[in-house]
């Protein structure tokens, strides 16, 4: 099962393209690096750890 690879930070709406440094929790809540640091690597939705999302080699399809 592939990751959804969301294209927008859930907190600040920053654009996250396929090569962006983004962070996700186990539910794939997605945040930019800046917001993740501000939240101390804890997902505000589930309380889980935010980890670096793998980067895709392909373009994200809309």
C-alpha cells in the first residue's frame, strides 16, 4: 500500500511537492519541517510521533 503523499502542510498550508522535506504520523497527517519543529515532532491530531516522509522519485499526481 503506497503512501498518499499529500501536497500541503495541514497546519500552515505550505506547498509540499514530491521532493519537499515533509513529516507524517502513522495516520499520514502531513506537516512541513517548520511546523513539525514548532510542534516538537508530535502530531496534534493523534499525539503520535512525526517522522520524515520518504521522498518519491515520481511526480505527485493531482
